[in-house]
C-alpha cells in the first residue's frame, strides 16, 4: 500500500520531507517519511496545517504545522515535514481509539474513554483557564464532571466539543449558541477547571439521544436517535447549534436515516442510508459540488450531490471549503475551493462538480483545511 497527499504544503503537512506552497496533483509520500505502515492506517484527520494518523495499534502519528504544539510531540519546532509518532507514554501507554484535529488544536480518546487535548488554548478551548497554558505541546488529560467518559471529540475554529458516553456534550472555548436554541435541547452554562463551559443534553432523554457530533468553523451538527414511539429508533433527525450566516445551522428531519455527517467551515454534508448525499450551506467556492457557484447567497436547504450511476459513497470528508468523496469501489472525487491544489486535479481553479482523480484504488482518505490524503491499495 502507498500514501498519497496533495494540496497546501506550506507547513510540511503533506509529509513529503519539505515545505512548498502547493502540490496540485497527488504525490506519493516516501515510506522513509512515515513513522507508520500504510497498511495499518485506521483513520486520517487534518487540521489547519497539520495532520494526525491513527494506526490499528492505537498509536498516533503527526506531521505539519506545530506553532501551538498541535502535533503533540513536545517539540518547539515550527513545523515537522515528516511523520513522527507521539510517544505512547503521553497517553498512559493506553491505545488511542479516536482522534480529531482543529485549526491549531488536536485531541484523542483512548480505549479507556480518557480524553486528551493539546495545541492552542488561546480561547480556553482545551478546557483549562490558567496562566501559562496558551499552548500545550503534549497530550494533556482532561477530566470531565463526575469522571464522565468521552466517546467523541470535535473541534471548530475556537471551540472543542466532547460527547460523553451518557450522551451529554461539553463545549470549551468560544461557540455562540443561537437564540433561541433548539427546543429539543437543554443548554446550561457551567464551569470546569475554572473555564466557562457549555453543557448540552437532550431535554427528554427518553425520546432523543445524541450519538455523534461534527463541528464547523463556528457551528456544530448533532446526529440524534429518535426514541419516541413514532421515531422507532431512527437517525433521520439532526440538530444544529451556532452561526447560521450561510444556512449551515439549519436543522432537518430527513426521509432516510443519516449514515454519516461531514462538516466544513460553513457547509455540511449528510450521507443517508439509501446512499444519497445531501449538502447545504455556503457555496462561493463550489464546495457543495452542485455544478454552480453561489457568490452572493447560501444554499439553506439540502441539495443532492450527483455521482455517476455506478458509484456509491463509502465516506465523505470535508476540508475548510472543499470536499472529498471515496466511493465503495475505491474511487476518489473532489470539489470546491482549490487555491492550493487541494482538489488534486492539476489546477488551482475552484471546482463546482465532483471530479474523479487519477489514483490507484483508495482504501482510506482524509482531508485538512486545504489538503488531502489517500491510502491506496497495491498496484499489481
């Protein structure tokens, strides 16, 4: 298997061993630049200018921008243009189960449901409010109230949101909750480690359960299970919080269960059980992939992303303003903002329609603010 990367590389985030303005086509990442084996990559998460890779042994590997310590390597170097493994001792020698990246912040949850965060704390988004903690350069454990266990973590530009095992959400940093908030939620202000914290939970937990969350720049989407008699355990409902300038915080009850949510800075995608992909929000760069640009207006209601008839989605990934789709057959399509070659089509013109990339069969993919990664199957 091989690792490919393309797009912005000004902080060495493509792992190519050097920094450059951009790479407009997929570049093979040398095995000597990787602290992991491509066949063991479990997931890829990108931030503003850095990337984390989680392998099947629960180890985390980091590359790219490190101005706020977001690589978690306990290093003061500005950038790392090759991958290094975050020492497992930083996670108490417990394998990591899930990872997440924000603009200049990172987080992980171990198999024991313990939460770790590192990187920028300029807006108290690490959940601590103490002098000397503007940046944290190695994973730091964060205790939630009553030792609640974490299962999901998501970062916006200036906030961190954590979903607990009992379906509550704690938000650190700055996220302006819309007024009025969704009637299905109870939202209260609390304090954790001297830090102002927002607590979010279902108003009636016997009828609604929050099971996943995804953050944009200044908004957040919640995937919910409807436990009411009429809902029957469906996941057709999503709830939203935060800025709604471009309709990105419009909430919907879909006709089919939601299989996956993917969120960019100001736009969203929902993959439904019937394999339809619906997108809404800002579209000035073609980031909705609907075949046109919307310079002066947003798209407040979901529109269907059109793919060739023989293609079905496996996973959608969102950068800041661009998208990547991996199909069940291993093909990759990209669209949207392309200033840094982040669509990988040998151009810097924005792309408003999903465009097929020339790659071997792709097993796994991921996206950061202005760049993409793919793990490909071996070529016979």
